[in-house]
């Protein structure tokens, strides 16, 4: 992670985290540590995918974000099933970056 980036949690991601019981630090951790990254052709956002433990359960989570020279805007975070992820890759909706 580049230190000059300012990480901004949007109101949308804050609401989704609250509704889904996702810890505050998780989106930043996903952005920082994720090895799998894509560009979502449908939403025009970047996507980071990573296995995370939430509520004593390990699941794969997707973080949608926008990135510019000095700011990372975290848009939403949610769990994703393997078949959903594979489908988005196979159809070309997600392009590897």
C-alpha cells in the first residue's frame, strides 16, 4: 500500500458494513492485502477479493473501490460465493489487473 493514498470510507460502505456486521478494519485490510484484483466492466470500479474471517467463519469477500493519484474510495464490501466469482471472470465482467 502506498502511504500517500488517503483511504476514504463512503457512506454506502459504512451502511453496508453495519448491516452485514463487518468489522471497520476489514475493508482497508482487503485493499491492503488482497492478491486477487480485477476491474469490473459493469460497475466501472476496481475489485479486490480475499478470504477473511468474519463472525468466526472464513468466507471470500469482495471490496469495490475507486483509485486515483492520492485517494482510495472504498465503495462496498460483501461476501461472494465461488461460483459467482468464477462466473464474473468467465463472462469477462471482471478483468484481471
